[in-house]
């Protein structure tokens, strides 16, 4: 006789009454009600101790003593930490808690429950973690640079363009600058500040932004900014077209900047934005544990480059007997009584010419810039 959920109390009452009549053995009676003998004796004992009405009532299955329940003072501490850092997850909060407390640390799952039951989680905080990460072996092997997408501030609809530079190995935020417009002059000034402070990297990774990649150029896609970086002895790498994953670390940094700072504030001035950027950068580098760094902070992984910045560009070295010419201020080459446009990004630069009759190949450093056909009538 299976138990029916709609009349459980009635079934229990019938069982106890029949058991007290003693017309059947306990085993046979339990088989009729489809329960174990252990359960049968349990109900009989409860009725004997508490009476019929109380004995057959459904009892709470919650343990009287919950040994793993988080103490109230610890839960309060984590709620306060989450309120202070509303965009940090359980792992980061535990890491910060451990630095200032000697109490036994709850597990990550427990803190996630604390965050959720206290209403301290947003849908925007839920995301799938990456399963694989790639990074350069040492600090300053590679820097990633980009302008994060602009955002509006104030009542006049002004736009802010954040310039960011991140070290690939340590995720250290080298630069976070708020600009009112995109300008290669401003970008160069920022890079000079960064180079003076941290030295020169070996390589820099960039996307196809117009400040450092001349999309419309027919012959050479470098810009004056990218050429200046190259002349400092830094190799430039461009990311794949329509492939933001190439710059995965700086894209992830932009996401953190967006959701942890920009979307949580209503900025009124560019100065106010820069002040918030400076605080965010200090927190990101020195306080915020990074899961990709085994919960270390970026500042612990980063050290300054040994390649000092002097402000002077390297003199281009060509082979001893090479034919070398200097372009004019417009990037035009005068050769054999004719003028050839080479690149507006190379004003006043020295180039090497390699004769391959009937063509002449024009090289800047070791990169082929343009092929000139001396038999063509159009020279410019």
C-alpha cells in the first residue's frame, strides 16, 4: 500500500492504530503500508512519547546544529567587502579577507551564497570564464595598446576617449588616460610619459585604429606615430582584422573598466573622469586580485623595463654601400629627375633603394615600402 501525499496524516494514523491492535506482525504491517520496519517503529515511538496528534505531525528535516553555517560576523564582513567592491567575485573577496583576518575562511561556494542571498549580485556580473589563457613569458615582452570605445559624460553630450596600455605578462595597467578627442599628438605625449616611467617594451600590439594604422594608404599602412615607435626600437604587431581576441587581455580590461567604473558613475567633467581613472588604476594594479594570475595583483608580477627611454630615436642603419635617399617633408622621393610619392608617414626619413631593372624597390629599415617602375610616365 503506497503512501499518498494527499492524506499522509490519515495513513500514519491508520498505521499506528493497526500496530497497536497487534493483529499483524510489524514486518507484515509495514509491507502493507510499503514502509520500512525502521520507519514503522519510529512513528510508534513518537506517538508513545508525544501523543497521537503531535507524534504523526511532519517534523522539520533541518539539522538542529549546522556545523558549517558561516558565523554572522564573517558574513557581515563579506557583505561589507562586496559593498565596497561590488564588482568583485568570491575569490577576490576571500583573498582580500585573508590578508586582514585570522578567522577560518569560508569556501568560495559559501561566499557566493552569501552574495546572492544578500541581493548583492547583478546579471551583468554573471559571465563564463575563459578556459585557456596565453601570455608572454616576461614583463615588457609585449604591451597592448588601444582606445576603449568612447562614452558620453556631462549634460552637453561630450565624449571621453580612454587610452589604455596593458602589459601582456602581468596585466599591469601602464596607462589610463581620458581624452576629449582622438589625437596622435596626445597619444605620443602619453606614450612618452609611460616610456619615461616604465622603459621601453620589446613589442607593442595594436589593432587597425587610424592613429597607428593608415587604412587608406595605398603603399604603406604605418602612421607617423607607429613609425616613431619603431624608430625607438620597438617592434609593432597589428592584430587580425575583425579579430578582437588577438588583443584579448586589453579587451578584457576594457570590459572591467566599463562595468566596474564607467557604468557605475555619472561623470560631469573630464577632470572628474581622470581622477576616477587614477583611483581605478591604482586599485586594479595593487589591490584587486587577478584570477589569471593565481589571485596575485598585477603589481606583484610587473617590473620596469631595462630598456631606458632617452627621447632619441635610433639612427637607421643600412648596409655600407647601399643607395640611400632622404624623403622630403611630404614623404616624396626625388630620384633620377622625377618625383615619387612614397608615404606621408615617413616625412624626412632616409630610405634605401634597391635597383631591379626596370624597377626600383624602396625600403624603410628592412620593410619594402614601394616598387617604382622607371618606365612609367606617371611619376607622382
